[in-house]
């Protein structure tokens, strides 16, 4: 890090995100029982730790959305070679880095939004006012679904997460 600069951390985070999005394309639909899902253990490596994400959970969320951008269903991308459907990406409304604040898993389809790559980048990189519009839109449509999984959170808390999370990965 001293030799290459602090940006190396952000590069690794983006590579992990890109790898996860590719892994989702190979996913399979998961049939889930109602209610809370037990959270997984935190993954530890020599240089960092992160919460496990299940590509099959994300695939299920994309499948539930019929592989369309949930922000605007008219957004078109391209046909994925792996799924045969429009290419979309998975985004956790409640960022996974905050999994430790919850007693149940937040890696559930109800917390995962199907987005075209442009809208996904807007969640991560747009100005706060745009992020807040997106958060509000999806919080309003999903808060009751999250509660069915025993995930209780306020919209203001999610705003706080996005203001303090670099690139909201």
C-alpha cells in the first residue's frame, strides 16, 4: 500500500464487485422459506474481512425482476451469454458491509435490487441527492418485504450508510 498508494484498496473492492457480478450470471434460483435467514460468518483473509454474499440469492433477485432494471424497466443493456436474458446487476439496498449490525442475513432477495449497469453505478457514484432518491424509491417498495425477513431499518439509517460508505459497495 505504501508503494502503490491508498487507491489499491478501492481497486481490490471493485475487482471483488466485478467478480461477484460475473458469478451471479452462473447462479441458480434459490427457493426460500418465509421468515428470517441465518447470517453467514464473516470471511477473513490476510489483508481484509468481508461478509459472504451468495450469488444464488442475487440470481434469484434478478430472476424475480425478470432480468429487468427495477429503476426503469425500459432500460436495455444486452443479452447475457450465460443467462440468455438481459444483462443486469445485483445491488444490495442495505450495503453488506453493515451485516454485523443485523441478527439475520441481509443477503436476501428482498434486499437485492436488479439494476442496469448505469443505474447500479448511480447508486455507487452519483451525488447524494440522486442516491437519496434511489434509496427512497426502493425503501418505500421494499421495507415491508424486509420486515418479513426480520430486517428492520429506517430510511434515514440507510441514508447514513451511503454517506459513510466509500463507493457504497
